[in-house]
């Protein structure tokens, strides 16, 4: 099975659910994983079932032996497509920059070239004994980023 063929044939079913495609992974054993996300809100079981049914209607299991998993992008998974970044604007994200730096801040802009993140860091300020919280707005090119994930914070 080819990813481009799968994407072309199930794209309308994904759009009909007001979802978008995050990724299609196909192993050498024809284990197919389709990852989707909703334009607004969260993917639910009905979305996954509808995409599964659309896939099964197009690809005959007797002709092409495969296993299929339809899943949501997951809150702990790095963003893979621009639409995920755009959906996350205004939320807190964790950016792992190449070189090892980790930044937690508000995603304030994103495009094909990069992202803009507003964050606060404690820094030494001349004339002050304690470090002060200083707000920064940094722009990162996509090529400078290892990953960006949503920040999850649980109440105590």
C-alpha cells in the first residue's frame, strides 16, 4: 500500500468529519496507522470509526492483506503538520530546540517557515539580588526545532 494512494482515497472522508490528516504510516507488513485531528475540538470514537469504514470500503482486505488503526494525534505527541501548529496558537507548548534547549511558552504564530513563542525566563538583572522574570518572544525556524508538543498540566 502506498501512502499517497491512501491519502487521496480517504481524504474526502476525513474532511467530511471536519478533521485533517496528521499522518499515515505503513509498515512493510501492511500495518496501516492513520492519524487524524479535528479542526476544532477533539477526535472522538465516531470519527475513527467513520474513517475506518471509509478505508474498508475502498481497500478490500481479501485483495490486500492489512491491519488498520485509526487514531487521534494524541496530547503527548509532537506536532507533525502545520494545521496542528495553527490550531495550537494561543496555547502553551513545549519546544525542544536543536542543541538541547527546552522552552515552555505560548505559541503566538506559526507558518511553513517557523513558529513564534512567548515565554518567561528568570534572569539576573543588574542592581537586583533576586533573578527577575523576563518575558521573551522568540522566533524559531522549523529547521531549528526538534519537536513541539502541547503542554499538559494537571491540577493537584
